[in-house]
C-alpha cells in the first residue's frame, strides 16, 4: 500500500508556519486533554491539534475498519495493536482530509469547530500506556567515553559490547510527557575517600539524549522475531530524556547495573512520529566490525538521519544549546535491538517502549550527556547567562529537540522539555 501522506507536493488548508516540525507530511499521533476536559486521541498539523475521536464520530474514516471507540480513548494502545495496515490507512486518510484541494472538512464550519483546536488550548498527555520499558546502550561513542572515565581507557568497551545490543529493563511508572517537572532524587552515594555511604540528594543529576520507539504486539512468549521483520512491529518514535543520577549510579550499579539512579524519571515528547513519516530519511548506520552473529545481521538502510540537539535553560534566563548529535550515529539499529530483545522468546506488547541509549557523536560538541560534555565535571560548560554547569542544577530546564530535513520537507518531533526541581520533601 503506497504512503500517499508523504507526497512532498501536498499542502494543507490549515496554516503551517515555515520550518514547522508538523507539516501535513508528518501526521504524528498523540493524546491530549481539551479545554472541556475531554481526553482524546489526536494528531497535529502546524500549530493545530486535531481530535481524531471527533473525526471518527463525524464519519470521516468511513471505509476503514475501526472499532467504534478507536480514537475516543485515553491511550493509543488499541490503535497501535491494529497493526501497520491500519496505521497507514488512517494516516493517508488524514492527509486527504486536510489536503488543500479537499473541501469536505475545510468548508464545514460546524465540523471544524468540533475537530480542530489551537495547540496552546490543549494539554498533552502520555500517548500510550507503557507496560514495559527497555533502555539500550547502543552508541559506541557514548559507551567508549563512559568506559574511558570509569575503567581502563585502553579497554573502554566491555567484551560483549560489539556482539550484542546491551540493554536493561527500566521502570515504566515514572515515564512522563514533556512539561512535567522532575524532582532531584534522593539516594545512597559514597563520598570520595569514604568507606561508608550516605543518604541524601544526588549532586550529579544528568540528562541523556535519547530517542525511543513504540511497539505494537510483536510475538507470543517463546517466539523470536528476525531482523528483517522487526520494523513491521515498530509504530513510531519519540524523543527521550533518560534522567540519571551519576553519583547514585556509580555506587549502586555493580553488579546488576542501573536501578534507582535511572528509574526516578524518564521524560518523552508527546507526539509519536510514525515510521512511515520517517521513511524518506533512511540512511546507513556505522559499519559493524566484527560482523554480528547471523540473527542480528541486516541489509539495507536501517538508520535514520534525525538531527538532535539539547539545550539547558536556567530559571529566568536564555537557553544555551550544549549538544548537537544525530540518531544515525547509533551502532545498533532498532531492528537489531528488537530482534535481540525477542531472541530468547521475551514477549513484546503494544505500547512497550525501547530507549536507544544515550546518542553521542564523534566530536565533543555532539556528546549526549553532561557526564561526557564536562568529562565527569572536569570541564564545566559556560552558559549564555555567564553561569557554568558541571551537571544539571535545581530549576534548570533541559530541552531536547529533533527533526529530519530534506526532500523538500521537514519532519520533526517537537520537543521534550522538563524542569529539574529540588528534592521532594514531605511536610
């Protein structure tokens, strides 16, 4: 089935600002709360949020086999469970409805008033009920940098890293959408030169520049999925900030890896950009040497050219861009991550989320965390207001943006924007 929504010549009758992340060729999916306190599944074109529940009730999806309440829910899980054919049919239909040449909704003031909202008049929600969250560790540059800092610089990568997409299972209960503030976590740390730990606020809170993909129902327990099928089960992608407490992490991670240093908060962008929308931006990933085992081998372009950047905004001050990276730097692709995840028969469900791991590039200005950008705090970053940062301070806001550009169109993710608040203290 062709992806007609990607036609670069297509224009919308809705006004779309120049360089918008959300032209009619994007059509992401999300969930929002209206001023009337109605929660609905929606999409976005330009600076307008579109109520897909209302569109369905008004029969604009006639001919597409959907359950009656498909878009009148507070998550996208059921829609995602319907699979790739339904996703494409719906996205193509939305593109047709809002095409500049289609008068059906454009010329119906009554219907438009029910369906279309200004983006500032809605409140974005978590788009899916995330049952399980896995975070990978798939940037060779990031893994090498961390290895140099914490282990032998000559053997920065552990022996398994070049053979498997390393990952761990995170905590889905603390995944929040953009705009929800995060509290500095409390935890155990081991002060320098001391033998015994102390309990208190983390002093080394960090961001991690990541993306994540959202799956549909992939397999039954015991079944594995080959790399060449894996993308069929990926609905789309979001931006992700995997907040990290480096001092807590350093003390607790041996021998079982990340725990409380990671699970206090993970922030994501609210609009899921579909794999169909990203299709024109495929590119080759890094050369893999040694060649992966047969079950992880892939052919063709499995990476995507997604520009990524991170800014830090102190309270009441201008933001400063501190990192510019790209998704295409990831050593292990999403296909390999999902194939490896299911290689032992692990079941993957609709709405599960897989984080990429920190995405660092080859140059210091493309590193994806403060740990790397300041090299463990040794080289503080200077911000536009004159202040310096070794790690994230209370009331700082971290903003991650991402977009693809080319082929006469820009497809973006918007942003994930989160403020770090002081520790939560019980009254």
